[in-house]
C-alpha cells in the first residue's frame, strides 16, 4: 500500500513525539482519563482527525458511554474503548468494546490502553461475531519503517474515508487459511490437480473424490476445514461461483423475440393477395 508522502511524514513525526509520552505515561501508571487525553491528541496529530469535529468523547450507546467515536462527514465510522495504560487488555474488555459496536451498528471498534491497539471487525450475524483483524504495539514501531507505518495508516482519516481499512480486511480474509483451504477443494481446482496428476501418470484413473479425500485427510489441517470461519468461507466461495456461472450463461437476445413478434404482426396486417386473373 502506497502511503501519501505528507501522511507518512505526519505519522512518522507523530510517532517520534508520542512514543516517549506513552512510555512516560506507562511508567507513571496514569489513570484511564489521562490515557484518553493522550489518545485524543494522537488521533489528531498522528491520525489526522479534527479534534473538535471528528473526535467525539463519551458517545452514548443505549444509556452507556463509549470512550471515543470517530466521525467522517458527520457519520460515525469507528468506536474506541480505552483502558488505563497500565492495564492489560482482557477478554471482558474485548466483550465490552464489541458490545458497544454491536449495539451501535458500527462494524469497526478499537480496544486500546494507549500502547497496545486491537482492531476488531464486527459481523452482524446470529449470533454477533467478531474478528481481531490486527494489533499495533506503539512501543515496537520504527517511525521510518513503512511496513510499521502501514497498519497505522489504515486507521487515519485519509484511509478510513476511502474505506481502505475494509479493503485491507477483504484482502486479508481472501488470503486466510480458511478461504485458501476451501478454494483448494472446489471442483475447478480439483480438476486442475487431476489433470496434472494424469500428466505425471498417464493411463491411471483418478477421480476428484479421491483427490479431495487425500487433501482432507492428509494435507489440509482439520481446523482449516471445520468451524464457523471455514463454513463462512465455503458459503462465500460457493456464492461467488454461482454468481459467476449465472453471469457467464448465455442470455437470449430480447430483440430477436421482438423482431419475430413484429414480423408476425406485419404478416397479419398485410392484405390477402388478390386471385390471379385468367
């Protein structure tokens, strides 16, 4: 991902400023309120959000309050649940953050203590599900390393406004072990494997079912093929295949039907031929 130069420079300069601030805050074991203050400044100076119009504090969600909400063009795009910098992020904190997002209908939530940032995407299924897309540890980031900067960039105003975080998630999802595992088991890929095996062993009869059995039992790990994530990947791959088949099927041209109807009507409108004179 190519990061705009001005954005890269802003992030890099912001990291150099805030890494010592975060380290000092952790050493002093500052409370949650002070941690929120530091993160609000980071969202402005590192991530590029306007502190007064795009960062909302204590956002109300069903009579409770989420610590911070990020707005773009007046619409909330991201919720943040913040803990004191000295606290380890635990499962009950994750549940709290995800519940806020689920109740507000917001897909993206961040759980952070300032130093560690966990970025979650919520799936509005039954039941509600979550996915830890990636984590950032600000103590380990090199401000000059573009690979270190890229995960931060996806959360910046410039990227979030263009849905680049969603694009990154889709790419990561497509390359996940669940998608690749299910893709290998499709008839298209099994046909390719069968063709290549027959090329290696001419005359040997090989069926797709036999190849699939070897893949399932000896090659692909069980956790790749079982569970909700594997099932979800299978459904999406099948849906994509069905969509492709429908789009590639020939469709009768409507103009031919219309033309035939017009010709029939024309024949009806023509006068009967006069009898030949004798």
